[in-house]
C-alpha cells in the first residue's frame, strides 16, 4: 500500500489525456465528486471539470451544484460536459455549502470528495485520495489542513495561530481545508449536518468550521496526507473572487466561537489534545 501511494506521489503531475473520457465502470471508484460555482467563475469552470473528467481513476459521478438564480448564466462549454457524465443540479443557494450539503441529501450513503471551482486537478488527484481511503476507510482524508492549538487556559488559539500542517498526521485535531480536495467517508456527519437554518445562522461563511464540527461530534478522525500538491494550478484570474476576504471581514474566530459554543466542541477537543 505504501509503495502504491509513493508511486502516486511521484506521478501525480503526469501528463493528462488529450480528451475527456466518459465516466464508465472501468477503473472507477465508488465516490461522488462534488463542487459548486457561481457566475464570476463560470467562464473558466469547464477547465476545472475537464481536469476531473481526465482523472486516472474515475468517480462514480461528478455533481455540479448551481444556485437556482445562476442557472441561466451557465455557459454552453460547461453544459456540453454532461455528455461525459457531469450531473448539473439547480438548487437553493447555501453559498459555499452548496458543494456538499445537496450532494449529501441526494446521495446520503456515498463517499463524497469535495472540489473547488478554481483549481486544475492533476491526473492522479482522486486516485491518491482514494488510495488513502482504502487504507483508512472510516477517516476523513485531506491534502491540506491546519492543526487546532490551545491557549494555557484551555481555550483554542485564534484561527490564524493554527499551523498549516506540512507532514502526514491523523488526529481529531486536524482541521481539514477545502483547498486541494477532501474525502468524506459515508455516514461521517452528525444529524444536524444538513440543517441549513442552523449553519446559515451560526457560520454562513465558514463551511470548513461546520464540517469539522459535524464530524467531530461523530468522533471521526481526520488524516492529512503527507503529500500536499503545492503546485496545483489555480485557474488564472479566479482568485480575484474569493471567500478569503469575506472570512476576514466576518471573522473565522467569531464563527468558531458560535459553533463551538452550541455543540460544546471545546470540551471534546480538550479531551483529544495531542503533543
């Protein structure tokens, strides 16, 4: 298993096939790749989806979730990818939560891999995540994560003091980040996970916070894999429109406090402090 993963690390940036291939049963993983987008990123969205269609390991399905009010603006280049297996769904708008909430509701027993709409994914992106999943079937697998740290009084440090992990580690204190993709095993979420009246009130702009809390309440560990592909290609100009500034304005720490207080998360985390 380790040998296979090592080879995948070395070849993850291998050449992509020239053409997209329709999703088929050949060399396919029983996972759903799920992503969302909105009009400012529509012009380059087809390139992102093409990179997922070109994966060396095909998913069972690729779901694109578009807010009802945005469907009319979806380009023909994106719609044309339906013939290769892309599913396009018109849905109520829950902002960044669109990439997973609706997928979970429609496919509650599926392994879900979330993707971003501003990233060109290397050939073996999905295969690498799935390889780790097979070895850790009840664990969340992510390419990028922070690590929750604490103040001397037992409170969590401000979010900006949670270090970005640069090594492989499995822990309940691993805080997965959506950048690069996250694999969520089936049945890993708390019963409140899809209750939009709660998450849209407590952390409207903090889906990573909500996802971490909902899996922590189920005692699901998280594994940050050793290899983070720093050279994933961002679609040119896509970073002009981002949630980073929104989260600076609204405050990750404020959203963390609200969610952690409601679900008594601090007590759970304090029982899992690891040195």
